[in-house]
C-alpha cells in the first residue's frame, strides 16, 4: 500500500504542529483561568457587560508599552476611573489571589484581542 504523504510533508506538518501547539495551549490556559476567576461575568470580548469590552481595552492601549504592567496591576489591585463614561463609575474589583505572572498573562490576552474603538458613551 502506498502511503499518500511524503516524508517531507509529514515532517513539516509535525514541525508546524510542534511550533504552534505550546502557545495555543498557553492562551487557552489563560482563558480558562479567566473563566474560573469570573472575569467573563463582567467582561465580554466585543461588548460591554459591567466592565469595558476587552476589544475596547485593546484599542485604548494599542502601542502603549506600559499597558501590560498597568493592566496587571489593575487586575490584582482593582481600580476605577478609566472607563467611567461607559461604566457609570463602577470599580473593577481586586483579585489579590493572582500572581503577577498570572495577571500579566491575562493582560496580554486582553491586549491581543482585535481592537475595536469604543462607541460614544
Ligand atoms: C464585578 C465586575 C468585574 C469583574 C468580576 C472583573 N472586572 Fe475588569 N473591570 C470592571 C470594571 C467596572 C472596569 C472599569 C474600571 C475603570 O473604569 O477604571 C474594569 C476594567 C478592566 C480592565 C481595563 C482596566 C483599565 O485600567 O483600562 C481590564 C484589563 C480588566 N478589567 C480585566 C479583568 C480581568 C482579567 C478580570 C478577572 C480576573 C476582571 N477584569 C474581572 C469590572 C469587572
């Protein structure tokens, strides 16, 4: 019986799978942690719930090199003020149980959403 895939094709498929799998797995681990921490109770990717849409956050901080740290700090300590016109002044609650690395991973996940300009409040 003839094997339809050449060794070369098979080898490059394996390389692609090997290169793409770890980062995809890391992304979904962050997503799972965010779900478990209740982030999606107040946030959706492309619509406001209680907090701003993550796509608006990605738009607001595009090109801002300090955004990961600022957002990680806000995720851990909570805060208010940036999104008042859209939220009516509701604060983001603190999550002191998260490590800085976990909060930074969440911030990167949020910033990696496709940016959408927030509508006029
Ligand atoms: C009880 C509702 C609620 C929960 C739960 C919540 N948030 Fe928020 N979040 C908010 C509100 C309200 C704001 C707007 C704060 C502001 O105006 O500065 C916000 C803002 C943010 C911002 C933008 C901060 C900024 O300064 O621009 C990020 C990023 C964010 N939240 C991520 C998260 C993550 C990650 C979690 C889960 C660990 C989470 N939020 C859980 C309500 C919530």
